[in-house]
């Protein structure tokens, strides 16, 4: 028997062994596409549009199915009913955080985003309590956001109506709000320490978006006095990352959509003029009297679908879910896209239309399908702050400026730049023309 034949036989045995190990480890997991040895289903997933691949699989295997990202299985939740049943009705069972390669090195199982178990519950309670003590949910926090909105407007006026890329300025505003909460101090947009902080956030976002399927294991650290300082530092980092990049990206994408859809922008400005006028700053009390603006803000978040597949969850125990048994520790991938772009709840979901959140009388219409901040136990802890910032920053900008494109309307591209983590707007320029 020649060496080539022996090599083929050895490789074949290894592949068969790999397949057997994958299949024997399934237990009673949901069905899914047949995985390749070692690689799993990675080659069957479009890395540039993972949500599209998940939707394709769901049409074959249903709303709950299994994917192998390498050698380990992940269970995908697709559609509102599956998401609600798992994340909300069985919230405790699905409240674990799934593996995220970069976080194993940077977070070491600490902080509020990537921790698990009692450690996560303790840090989350502590973080929410501390934020409340610092003004979360109180008038004092709105004052901070309004103050930052004024600084944002001053920076935009410095552009003198010339074309500019809004990325930097829109990133500084929400970051400064977090600074004012944690440090009780805001920074000038040209402060070198502040610029270094912004640079680190951008670098971290790029690293976090580079991949989410290399498998690594990290021993959980205990929440003890020895690592208390490190835990607090990572929790603060989480607050900055979650409270800066997501809000600034939503604002940046929102302005691009309003730049493209001039008729929608005109209606928002008309409502601002009618309710707020020109001689005072917007306040959160105004939102209840501005249903169209509120609908536009919700539609921006629904349409851009910022984090299409959420951060990975995991089950905290062996869970009987529908007719399946999901073993403890199994990674769960919730497809937020499948809910935010559900064509039954939102007709023509690929169209930017504030009417998705308005009833026949023009009143704001809530939707249980609005899961832009995720759902269940792992829902964004800073949702209230994010909603406040989006409303106050956007209305302040449109109260004081007209948005002028630098290219023809037909040439404005709103196609997202996809990556492994989220959907970002393409780079663009616009002119902020004082009203």
C-alpha cells in the first residue's frame, strides 16, 4: 500500500471521526445544515451579510435551527415568536453571554457586557444603581444631554456650512455625556486626552468587528476583592463603548437617511417648529407631542438594524425549548434582523418609512417588534439614555440647521457597510447650513 493511499485513509478516518463527534454531541438540538468536519457551517455563511444567510437557513429549517461555527454548535433564534419565547418568557435560562473571541483577552469574563452568572448579575445591579445615583432617569441627566447638545451645535456652526464628515463630531457628543456621568466632567472636542480616548474606542470597535467565530476558552474569574478594580475598569470601558459608538453610529446613519429623504426631514422640521419653535432647546417633554419625529427615530433604528444578530447569548442550564433539549453553555444567536425587518409587522421592511410607527390618525404606534436594544435579561442597560440622546441631539440639529448634500439626491448611497459585528453607514459628507 503506497504512502498516498495511507494518507488518504488516515484523513478519511479523521474526517469520519470528526463527523461522528459532531453528530453524537448534538443530543436533541434543532435541525440545521450538515456541517463540514472541523469547519462546521462556516463556508455556508456569507460573512458580508450573515443575516441574509440566517434567513435563508430559516426557510429550510424553521425559526429555531443549529449552526456549527467550527466544532461547536450554536442555536439560532429567527423571528419574533422564537425570540420572545426564549429571551423574554425564558429570560433567565437564555441570559448567559455566549463566547466572543476578543473579549476573552480584553475582558477576561469581567465587566457588564461579557460576564456571566452571579458575577454578571452583581455588576449589572451595581452599574444600574450607580448610573441612577449619577442621574440616570432623572432631570439632571437630561440637563447634561441638553448641555452637550449646545456644545454639539457650536461645533457644527464652526463648519460654516462647508462640506464635512460628521463622524468625529457625532462621536464626541455621546462620549462626552458618558464622561459627564462617570467623571462629572465634559471635555473640549479638541482636548488631547479626549481625542486619545475616542481613538481607542474606534480601534476597539474595528477589532471587535473583525471576527466572531474563532473558538477560544477562558476560565471565569471570581468577583473578589483582588480583581475588583479591574472589574470596575472594564465595566466603565463597557459603558463608554456601549454608550458612545452605538449612539453616534445611529445618529450618523440617521442624518444620512434624512439627507436622502428630504420630504421626511421637512416634516420633522415642521413639527419641531410647531411644538418647540426657535427660541428654546428641545426637552424630553416635547417628545409626546411630536409623534412624527418619534416615529422617524424608531424607523431609523429599525431600518439600519445596527447589530443584526445581537451579541451571542448562551443558555445557563440544560433547557427544554419547544421539542428540543439545548445543553447548558450552548451559544444562542438571536436574529434581531428577523424581527426588525418582519414584513408582516413592517410592510416593505427594506423601505425607510416612518409610517411603520404611525397609526391612521398620525399618532405614534408602539410595536413589540421594536427590538433595536435587544430583549429579555440582556437588554441594553443604557436604553433610556440612548433614547434621550437620539431625540435631543437630532431635534437640536434639525432645529438649527438644514442638511445640504454635496452630491445629487439620486447619488446618495445609504447601503450599509457590513462587518462581522454590525452595519455601519458609508462615509459621506454634508453641509450644516444654519436656519
